[in-house]
């Protein structure tokens, strides 16, 4: 997605979405931060989890920073504005 260093990263225990985004160099200039989501497979079904990045960055609610699980994919879409 729209991060500075997209790729596959090893999961370490306790890694959150925001920490993973930091490992990937942060958001690219064209990133639609508010559209960030995690794609997770649960019991053979795809689950999409919205990540309220703006709220987390503002410090309003760090508890919304999702703990990643093995096989999760973070998607940061491109902004069209």
C-alpha cells in the first residue's frame, strides 16, 4: 500500500498496526490514512478491520491500535485528492 517501504515483514509478538507502519517507513505522501485497514483470515473467512489511524495519531484512543496476528495484511489505500 501507500507506505514508504512496502513489503512483507516478520511478525513479532505484540506488534501493532501503528508499529508495523513505522517499520514500513510510515505513510507515503499519497496515502489515504483514514482508509487504513487490516485484512485477516478467521476460520477460512476474510475479515476486514478498519483502523482509525487519525484517532490513534491524535492520541485520542491508543486502544484502537490493533494487535496483529500471523497472516494479517495491512492495506493503506491511495488518496485521490
